[in-house]
C-alpha cells in the first residue's frame, strides 16, 4: 500500500469515527444512557414538544407524581439547544 492509500484509509476511518460521535451526541445529548438527564433529553422528542417551555408540562400534566429533578429539566432544555 502506498503512502497516499494509507492516508486515504486513515482519513476515512477518522471521518467514520467523528460521524459516529456526532450521531451519538445527537441521540443522547452527551448524557450517559439511563440517567435522569438522559430521560429528560428524550422526553421532548417522545412527546412531540416544539419549544423549551413545553418542558414544564412534565410537572403540570402529572400533578400526582413528584416534580422532575433539576438534572431532568436540564436534559429537556438541552434537547432544544442541540436540535434547533
């Protein structure tokens, strides 16, 4: 394999790795899976929310359950930062 071929292969591998990291970040918001903030990040896409103010609906629509945590609310707000 020539030097030019090696450089092309390394470039393709680097591009694939960066693409994987970007897709993972868009899916998780950078949060660890199964964490409270991760579930807050998923909530807007699951419920079809269009704006960050909708995150407060998690507390008002379900008054019989305890209010969400600050980490959860941060995850919900970050969804709109990453995906807008």
